[in-house]
């Protein structure tokens, strides 16, 4: 069972729906994106009847749909599982037994504006307690940066106001927490009916600097899978037990500390990597994460990685540069963006008038040519935007 919603439905997902005839909720996005003959669309009542806890599974390509779940499936475990993950404060409390010394604090925006920053420990992170896509996320290194950080957050939230429902992006409540150091990773996985995690992909999130919190480059490779599959699976097993998750897809973001301990940043419910970028698993490993989730399949990672050494598969996000108003953009040089990579598997053009993103790119890169990813990471994208 699938609920489709904005901001993006990929051709790969649409083809998978057609191939498997998965039932889809009848809504405006499904009608706009799917061919009438591809599958059956169910109205709210019919779709609700189809969902049988422990037997059928539900997937959302966007967290915009979690409000529908809360309204129509309140008798199931799904709404509370979603809330346990989506509310970052509640999630931190659930995992407190695993991280008893981890600092976090919940504040409203008004409280953040009036608190004395000298009371905080720096560096720290402030972000919406319910958020998405790095919006409103800031690292603060000293109390002197606090006022300008809050001002920047207010500006950012004003720009995206109305793009996402409050269940996805709520700018009224924030979490202040310890700044995690170490390499960052993103994991697409699901919990089966025994609360056991099944990892479908692992991506290394690369940053341009210590202050960078953007989503510009994520990469996977055989080395990344081999190094982190076992420890991340063990970590997710603990998370599933503390958060009581089952028959449930997630997109986990975490940091690995110097001693090798994984510490979660957040866990996103009911979906894998956002904007259908989970499709990178097909380019990298030849698998469909949707099919594996619905059919309770587990990747044979030894076989999948056997012949794929020496390459990186990446998600490269070309965001609308800060300071450029969408209304002033006349065109985007997509050929120039694509030309930054030697083997681009796909480029997805995004409507920058609706969302502050120009494109999602999926390059396949030889290890020897990895500098192209570093160049893109540090690139000034204004040269691809015509105003």
C-alpha cells in the first residue's frame, strides 16, 4: 500500500507501482502522477479497510502523508510509531537509556529568543523538533552567535512557510542538543514484524566544512556497506527495541563518534531517503527498496557488492543558492550542472518556483575521479542560475 504526495514522485517509483500493481490512495498527487491503467486507486474508506496490521505494509514517499495516517488509521500502532520518531524530543527521551549523558533541551521559539545563551554548552545544534531537509538546522559555536542564528532561523522558516504541513515541518518548537562530532551517515531500512532491522542502503553524508549542514552530497560504495552494515544493523536493533518499531520503513541519520559509537541525529518515519532519492539503491545495487520492504526481502550484500568495487554512487543536490529569489530566476543551466560529472545516471529537474531546489543528480564515479564530487560539494551554483 502506498500513499503518494508532494514534493516529488520519481519515475522509478511509478514504474514499480505499475509493475507490482500496488494499491495506492486516491488523492490529487496520485491522479496527477499515475496513468489510469497502472494500478487501482482506493478512496479513503477503501484504503483504510485494506490496511491490516501485521499483514499489509504501508509506505509513503513523503512525510506530508503522515497526517492522513493519524486521521484514518488511529486504531493502529502506526500513528504512535510515527510520533515516536518524528518528534525529535520524544525520540531523544526514548533513547535516553542508550545515551544517558547526551544533552538536549526542548524550547519554543519564544523561549529560544529570551533565554540566556550563556546557560548553554557550546558547540550545540538548534533545529525544529519536527523538521525536514535540514531546514532551520544550525550549529552554534559560541553564545555570541546565538542572536544571529535565531534571526537566520526565522528568515529560513519564513521562506518555507506553507510548503509542508505542520506534521512535517513545525517552526514553533525546537530542540537544542549537543553537537555530534564524527562522520555522518544515512541509512534506509525497515523493521520487520519481529522488530528486526533490514538495511537497504548506507550513504556517507559529506560536508564542505564544520559549519555546513546542507544536504548536497551523499555517497554509497562497497567499502561503505562492508564497513558499516554490521554495526549499523546492531545499532538499529537497539533502536527498534527502545522505540518499539515493526513493519515500518525508516530513514535514519547518525554520526559515528571517534570511538566508533553510532549516535542518532534523527529517524524519519514511513519513508526512505526523501524526494525518492532512495532510488539510488537501484543504480548502486540493482535493487528496489520498495519491493524489498513490501515483500520482506533482505539484500544479499555479499553477492550485491562482489562485482562493484572501485566506484561511488551519489546523490548530488543542487539547491537554489541563498539570496536568489525564485521569482527572479528565468532559467537554469541543467546541461552545465550535468556536465560536472563523468557518468551521470540521472538528473531530476525540480520546480524551483515551488521548492528551493534546482535538481537532484545521480552520478556514478570511479574512485580515481572522486574529486568531481568534492568540486560539486564546494561549487558556487549561482553560475547555473540565470536571472
